[in-house]
């Protein structure tokens, strides 16, 4: 158990009396910023095969992916129960009947004790939130919503296809239904200063989120970002810069928010840069060592809800 931040592993240990692992799934979805609904090409950094194992192989059913995932985690990590993580692309972007059937299929396995649904702010209409609310009464459910950054210029640069206002609206409606929310954030976008990244942290602190995934911007093959990177002039965070930035970020996040991820991809066939030459375990240990050096911890510099609300207002209204 980390004494410096509230890890997702610690969260699961508090909740379940057995070993629980997430199985990442590719259910065959796309995104509205890929198919032309709001844009083409997807986010500039996105290559699902770089981080989602089930996106690398030939298409398999949700059930086939769950079976192989359970076998893997039982064999390598002595897992006992599982959360089916609808991970690749936007997993609420489709007809409700299709979504219902896929979520239901995952829960036919007795050892699947939860669902985690990865999605975007602009793909959560009320009827889909109602569907997720129904599933939250049957199982342990998380809604994972990608924000990446609160800054409109950054969202446009990455071809995200939604606004910060849409994110706040989605979070508000999801939380009104009592659902658990995990937000995804990326640190190190070109043009974002340290202060801008901390503004994202401060706003999240006031939005009553339950979980957070943070990672650094990395360049994967077959992405628009690869082409940008090849032209030169793009500075990516060094490992030392990332360690200090992520600790600063976590100091602003309420201590009850479960931290589900703290690194981006570090190795693999699709990774181009940065190549830090450090394992995930080394990075997590270095983060803890930095917190120890500072005599600090998650939430130490968390702004009040009132401060965060004011910051969100000024961001939306363009007030400096």
C-alpha cells in the first residue's frame, strides 16, 4: 500500500476480498472524431494497438477476449475475479441495443465482478447514462471519460472533437446518476506550460471524480503525432520532468480519488518516443521517492471546491 497516493490496487483491496484484475477489451467500436461525425483521423496520438493488447490481433468476440484474459491473469498474477474493461476507442458510441448486449455478454461470466466503460464526453446522451445506471445496480461499474486537457487550444490541436464544456456537462450528468467516474489526462502536450497542466488538476479537484488516469504524451507509430514529431521541434517530457510534474499534479487531487494509472507506454513495437529506459515499477518507485523527498502526498495542495469551481468558470468564460 502506498502511503503517498491512493492507488487503484489499494482501492480494489479495500473493496474486494480477492485478487481482482482488469481485462482490456476491443469490442469493435470507433470514435466520432474518426468516422467523420465530428472529425476524421482520431486524436493525433491515438494508436490503440500500442496500449490495448486485444487490438493487436484478429477480431475476436468479447467472450473470447475475456476467456483468454482470465487465463493470462490467473496464470501470471494468481487473479481470482475480473473487471471487464471496454477499452479500445469509444465504448458508448453505438445503438443502445448493441451496448446492452455487449455489456450483458461480459457479465455472463461468474468471475466478472465489474465493468469499466471507456468513452468520450460527447458520447454520453441521457439514455446511455440511464443504461449504465441500470448496470451499476447489477455490478461494480466505472465510467472512464477522456478529457486529456481542460485547455481548448490543446483539445483542438489534438483533434479531440469535443470541448471542455461538453466534458463538464457529461461529468455532471453522470455523477447525478451516482456513477463512478475515472477521468483520463495526458501531461506534456506541446504549448502547455506547467501552470496550464496544474489548472487541469485544480479543475478536476472540484468535479467530484472518483478515479484518475494520468500518463505522459508519447509518440506511437502510425499516428498523426508521429508525422509531427518527425518534422522536429517537438519537446517531449523527460523522465525527471514527468516525475516532478505528476507529483505536482497529484498534490492537487483529493486524497480519496483512486489513481488508476501513472505512466504511459514505456516499451513495445509501436513506441517511438520518449524512450526513458525505465520500467513501470522503477517509475512508480521514483514517484514515491519524490513524494518522500518533499514530505508530501496526494491532496496536500488540493484547492477547495469553491476555488475549483471559480477556475472552471473562468476557463469556460475566457476570463484571465
